[in-house]
């Protein structure tokens, strides 16, 4: 399953903070690239843990994702507003 998420990255003193807007998961890094990479990793860990616990569909539904009938279909978020940042794709095993 692939999930398209948007991230918001901003400079905070000597680091950058990054947030996955749809899931509210945050991370940070010393560069924009590192903050971006770290938030993707945090989202993937969170989603894979939810799958192992059997709560992935509930988590995605609460985040506003329309769940596909076939779990191999892509889930894509089309935000109503755009913030500075870059979308990314999180892979769920």
C-alpha cells in the first residue's frame, strides 16, 4: 500500500522540524533533507506498527483517508490547502 502524505518543514534555531500533516507525526534534522528523511521514516514505522497491531485501517480512517476496497490500491490525499513542504510516499509492508 502506498500513502501520499504532505509534510511541513520549518527552521527552528539550528534545526529543521518536519511534520506529516495528515497523521500529525513529527521529526527533525540538522538539514531540510535530514528532517524530510526522518519524518518519512517515523511515518513508515508508525504505519507498520499499526499494521502489526491490526489498527492500520482505523488509524487511516481517523486521519481522513478513504480506504480502498482492495488494500493493494494506493491511498492518495488531496489537501484542501497547501503549506510549504513536499509530498512524500510512505511504504507500508
